[in-house]
C-alpha cells in the first residue's frame, strides 16, 4: 500500500482564472499550459491500518496543522472513492524553490494524486487521474501530462468532463522558459483568494470571460503551426489581461512589483532589438520569459544585467507524472 510519484510544475500560457465551483474546483474557463522540466515534486504515500490519522512530511519535516489538514482532506476523497478507510503517511520533497516564491501546488497535487491513488490500489486512466489532481489544486490537473496541455473546463455540475488533455508532446515544440526570480518584499494574495475576489467583485472579469476562449483557440492554432511568434504574442496578451482583472477587484490588488515591471520592459526592449522574447506571470511577482532555445543565452545575459533579478532558472518542456520504484 505504498507508492511514489514524480510530477513537474507547469506554467499557463492561457490562464485558469476563476472558479464556477469552489469545492469541486471547476474553472470558469479552459486553460493551456506547458509542463516544465526543471521543477518537480516527488511524493511517497503509504497507507497503513495501524495509523489513526494522516501524517504529512514536507521536505523532511513534519508539516504544520494547516498543510496537514489540506492533505488529509484531499486523501478523504480518495479513500471515499476507493472505499478503503485507511490513513497514510505522506512524504513530499519539493524540488521547486518554494521560499523563492516558485511554490507550486501544481506539481505537489499531481504527485500526491498519482502516489495516493496508486498506493490505495486504484489503477486510473490519466484522464481520471487528472480529475483527482484537480480536486487538490486546479492547475495540478495539467501536470499529469508532459508538453503542452489543455485543461478543458467542462460543463457538467459533477465535474466529470473537467480534466486535462495532452496537445503536444514535450519534444514536439522546443521552446525555452526562463523563470526569473525577482527581489520580493510583499506578502502575496494567494491565487485561490485572488481569483475568488476577482470573480465576485471585478467589473473587468466579464471582459476576461468574453475573450479567453478566443485566446485559447488562437494559441492552439499557434501550436499546430509551431509558430513561436504567435504563441508568445497570445501568451503575453493573455497574462496581461488576467492581471488587469485584479485591478478592478474590490479591494483592488496586483501581483507585480517594480522589479516585475523592469523585467517586462526588458523583454519588450529585446523585441525591439530583434530578439523574440515574451513574458507571462502567475499570481506572484516572478516572471517567466518565453523564447526559442537558440536565443536562450542572449535572453539570459540581458536579464542577468537587471539589478533586481535575483536568479534565473532555465526550463524547457518537461514530462508528465510518473510512478517511481519505491524503496
Ligand atoms: C494564476 O491552481 O493555484 O497560476 O485551483 O485554487 O488551487 P486553486 O488555484 P491554482 O491557480 C493557478 C492560477 C494561475 C494560472 C494558471 O496556472 O492557470
């Protein structure tokens, strides 16, 4: 009753922003991401009949009450589905620079879903696994697959048609994603709270909904054509639009810091020098810069010169979730 899984993070090119169901984690819009090779989580789950509660270790240390409760609530859904009332020890190693603000619930819940369902004896189709990962964190459902992945929002109330599907294998369209970590000094509004506030209070949210499906179909077209310029333009535009919705929320908020804008400007300047680079940002101040592999060194060198840039991690499209041998 033990299994280990490895899952990678992903970055959305068309963002998931807003839920139509908070408890089943059903999104208002479909989204599309690329799974990244550099950052991942390895999680081992062991169910044991001697245990009287779930225990959670994160990076070798016993996790606090809040984190343990979230993992335990999550395991409850798996127990219920498998009809086995056993508690588990969960050990998670995050190879994601969490303290640096690259915390990822996507790789975390994708690895947990895969390890827990395997350990409890369920043999799921990736589509079902994607739905289980979604119940932990929306973006996690996309990390089940490698390469370019679409999360189809679905329309059913029970969420049975809301899962990720692979669009392009990780080797099919080589791009580079430079994860740029900037100096950060503000406590962030978590994505879960931020999207809820935006849906409930921002008059700009309707504008997001009115255009996001069009952005998605254009991006899929760019992938079909392997058109990097089109991909970059759409991804940058979609990210800016998502961030614009937060400015209309009540109370208003934004994820950018001055360093974020410096990186955005540097990327736009690169384009005026003929280097094809584009940016996207999630619910935090760090920036992901998209470029072609042949430009990655040039882009890296220019970003490195910005004083507020602390670290740059170079990533490429990476693989989907895998079950590892348990020791
Ligand atoms: C801005 O998946 O972290 O990164 O479903 O509430 O756990 P929950 O949210 P989460 O939100 C990710 C939002 C985003 C965009 C994206 O990854 O698509």
